C-alpha cells in the first residue's frame, strides 16, 4: 500500500503528519509513505525522530496551500504545491492513495484537475460517518459538490451505501434523502427530481424516502444524501453542537458531584472521543480512481495515523470496484 501524505497540510503544519506517519508504520509496517512538502524540513524532522528506514520517502514540493487561500485560485497559481503533487503521484500510479488535512476545497480542486473519476461517476463526493442513536450513519456530500444535480445525488446514494456496507458493516444500508419534510413532494425541484430518480433505481428497496435534519441523529437512515453546501453546513453545525452539549453537560454534572468526580469526568471524556474526528481519521472522497482521505484541519497525529489505516481498509474492501459495478447496473 503506497500513500502520498500532504505533509504540510493542516492547522499545525508537518508535526502531526510526520508523527502520524511514524506511528502508522508501527501497526502497518508494510506501508510505503511519500511525505510531500518542504524536503529539508521533513528530512530534519525524520532525523530528529531517529527514523532511517526505507518505508518513508520525501517528495519535495515548492509550495503548499494555506487554509486562508481561495482553493481553485491557489491550486492554479501554485502548480507545484504539495496537494497537486500528491494527486499527480496517484494519477501516475506511483501511489494508491492521497491523505491530507489541508484545505478541503483545495484537496477537491486539485483532485478535479486530474480528472481521476471512476467509470460512470459524474461528480465525486465526500462521505463522513456520524454517530447516531442507532450506531453510525453516512452523510454525503459534505462539501465537494455544492451545485449537485439529481443524478449526482443518486450516485451519492449508491456510493454511500457501498461505503456503509463495507466500512461500517451495515448489511442493508437504508438510504434517505435530506429534505425539509418527510412527505413526498416536499423540497426544491432538485430534491423532487432526486427523489423520483432514487425511487425508480435499483436502490428502491433500500431507499426510505425523505429524511429531515433531526432524523440524522435518530438514525432514521444509514446513508443520508444531500448537496455539498447543505452537507457542509450540517457537519459544521453538528461539530459545534456536540462540543457545546458535552462541555455544558460535563460542567453542570461535575459541579453537582462531591464524590466520583473522576469517574464522571472519564465518562464525559469517553463521550467526547465518540464525536472526535481523530477516531475516524478522515472522510473519503468517493468516486475517484484511487483513494483520497480528507482529514480535519485540526488533526493530531492520532487522526493522521487513523486516516492512513482507513485508506488501507478502503483498498482491502475493493470499494472502487463495487462502485463501478453498481453504477453500471440498469434501472429496475
């Protein structure tokens, strides 16, 4: 398994990326990792860590894209940035996967430039796993395609269901379409078209219809599909809400306790980890001819390690081959 890691991506620069790569090799010694970025700095960091093995190679990049830059413009004006190089390595089949905690828009923009789409895929989408009262659900798309068409949403249903089945272990994922109401006929023209498309497709036995926003966390569907703009708003609002609730609840509960405070504090810490992005590592960009894991900008070394592990699992489960096969199936 060969992975290009955008070593300069993320809020904290190369530190968690290098540390995460080194930790990943402890549990996955067969990995081959290409650290893409400031070659002199990366070489020194590996030396300081005492690493002298052959499983990590350094690929120099002249520049990298910061979180403040405009994605498409930066990708174009900095042709030799670390993200472009990561994607080119995958286009050249020098690596099997790209992992980055950098600017999400830039990760997607750099990928779209290569046109590495799987056969039959119209637009790739980002899938993220969310905890629910019934377990875990997949929300897709959360930012890759803010101007989706009904066919794109149908394909997100197909790809999301495969991801839920193979990675989350849900035998028959229930697919729902995010809408402002559960009744047929609700929503915009796009949503109504997508609803009709899904209901008439080979997913019809898995498609449960419209799901309202609150239904996500009740676990009403295992896969919830939406446009990238809507999905990104839901994701960011969910992160803020989860953090606020846990902080508020822990503050009030701990203030009432005189004994067993340590047990309660540990319980809240465990709950917080359930919602932490570091546990899943990253969100896959589904629909590309290769593997791309997009990590949170605040990723620590644990998140990077988990993203590298997730990329290997993605490959082992033959996700892309299944996507191509199911998209080629005729309507029922």
